[in-house]
C-alpha cells in the first residue's frame, strides 16, 4: 500500500500549496472603498488549475445543472451543523475530478474564510449560519439588473472562469454602482452606468460585504461568446 500513502501525501501537498497560494493572494490584496468596500484579485487561482477547472466543467445539457431562467447552477449548501467536507465530497462526486475536491476543500477551509472576513469585518470570528457553494452557468441574453443583495448575506465571493474569447473581450465582469447610478438605472432592465467593472479574467475573483447600498449588476455587452461560468460562495447570518 506504499502507492496509496504516496498518493495521499501528494494530494495533501498539492492542497496545502493551493491554500498557501490563495491565502497569500488574499493577504496581499487591499480592499477598495469605491463605490463601497470590495476587493478584486486578478490571479486568485493558479492559471493551470483554472484551465483544469474549465476543462472539467459539467455539461449544461445533462441533468447536473438546475435551470433557473437563463441561469443554470449546481448548488451545495451547509449550516454550521453540517461539515464542509460533505460539500466537497458532493462536488468531487459530481465533477469526478480531484481538482474540484482540492479547490472545494481550500475554499471552504476555516483559514480562507477567516482571511476573507478579516478584510471586511476586522475579525476572523464572525458567526454565520448558512453557507452556499454554487457553480453557475449563465446563458445567452442573461443579465442581472442593479440590486444591493440581501442584507441576510454576510459576504459575497465569486470566481470567474471565462473561455479565451470572453477573456479577450472582457465584457462579462460584475459592475459596481453608486447610489446616484442606481437612482438613474434603466426602468426596464435595471442596468446603467458602471462606477467599477471587474475584469473578467480566468481565475480572478471579487468579494464584497453586502449592505443596503452595495449596488451591483451583471451587464451582457458585446457579442455572445458562450456561457458565463463562475463559482459563487455566500455566507449568511
């Protein structure tokens, strides 16, 4: 059983390296105050891992995804009474890929959670209830009008996994808005001028603390270049 011990040791090393990489990028990223507290990490995930995740993304033609209008998502949620490890096991089983298992284990780790909360709450011990981990695939003509997010959310965190054409055009990033931009939004679509738009780059990520003025949207601009694939994590009160 030497081979099994070597495999377990190698997996632990890879996961440990990934966690160290993620924690370092978070620690080196500063929170912007405009138009409300947020952070954007250009290289949140290593490029080789991002490519592997994109290649092993599940087909939306199967039954893996739950259709919700023009959004399809795979969702796993947990409360403080349920082990995050179970979420990772579900993701890995659905994906049949060890890269997803390692990523999920890192993203749901207490260390990464503490690093994120420290950025917005100046504390690593913020009590939370439900936690959700979703893979989202937005379909053609999908958009989200300006909204502040529910105040029941403590933290919103999203990772971008664009294809090459989407990355080159860079039209799919989330927009942040001021209160005046929200007031003057289009009455039909809820869209309007962006104060900040995150770059839609492979392996990049953003986070913010939802408040009653954390207005954001997802405009769909330019030509359709395929589904918008992201990983979304939310912590709730």
